[in-house]
C-alpha cells in the first residue's frame, strides 16, 4: 500500500488557519491531522470543537483527530459531529478501551489507538483485531517540534509483526519528529501514515515538504 501523509495543523499559523488548510487542500496530503490536548492527559492545551468545526468547513481531506485527553468517551460524539473521519484515543487514557473503540466505530469513524513512547506494543495483542489504526508516538505527546525517539523503529517493527499475524490491513501511523530524512526509514520499518507538523509548516515551501514526504521512498531512500 502507498503510504499516507497527514500534516498536523498544530504547527499551522492559527491566525491564518484557512490559508494553511487551503495549502493542504492543494497539496499531495491525504489527511489533515488534528491534535486535541486538554491540559490533563498532556501538559498543554490546543483547541476544541469550534476550531475542529471551522477546520472541517474548509478542509477537502478527511480529518484525522488525535485525542490527547482524559475520558475521551465523553466527547467522541461531539468530535464526530465536528467533522472527524477518524478518531484516535490513547491507550493510557482508556481503562475500558474495548468499549471506547466500539463506540468510535458505531459513530461511523475509523478507530485508532495511540501508544505513548513507554507503552509496549504487546499490550494491544487482544484488541488489535478491532482496530483500524494504531498510532505510534515517536515523541512524548503534548508539543510539536520535539526530537524523534529512535526506539520508535523497534516499535514499528513490533506492531508490523503483530498486525501481520492478527490484522493485516491495520494502518500504522507515526507521529512526532517526522521529516523528509527519516520518512523512508519509517515506511521501511512499517509505517503507513506519516504525521508531520514542524517539518511541513516551518519549511520554506510547505506543499513541497508534503510532496517530499509523499515520495519519500523514491527521493530519500539511501
Ligand atoms: C504531538 C502531536 C503531534 C505533533 C507533531 O503531541 O501529537 O501530532 O503535532 O509535531 P511535529 O511533527 O512537529 O513533531
Ligand atoms: Zn498527533
């Protein structure tokens, strides 16, 4: 499968959000990655429903909503109503993860589960068959622009192995510190969706940065 690219609007210019979403619309991006932070699960607050709805109004690509919040069940329907196509919750925030995943699917959304850097892939053994996507965090969640954690490669290999045994069509997303230099290696290790914030929005030409991620195999594989 060709990999997907999901620019994270956390790194966009919030005062020019419509302009940045239109850039994504015209680019080779597949999804728009939307990071929601509550100041509880992570030590930062990003934005909530009104902003997600406003993004949805302009975005021509599916919204990939990454919830870094406690008790996400309370808000799943609201995020669906705000325009989410996919909803990813954190393993660490969901004591009844099976129920949460069923709820996301009942809402008609793609169901994803994210793992923090310290959470082993093996913990997904008994739920992976229910999931559409696993998000491997390659930084500690909460902020854009952090340094990529190298152990991510091992985790991608682990999730790839688990998915080939139990859920061959699983999407494997990697999020944090992704750029055109590590993209090809991440895909090689098993990633099928690349999230990128800073490496896209601080680039002189963000649409070109997206294109470079989309063609990472061709352009940058050594
Ligand atoms: C971090 C978020 C990421 C973030 C990635 O908690 O989940 O999606 O926007 O930003 P970069 O690509 O700058 O590391
Ligand atoms: Zn994210």
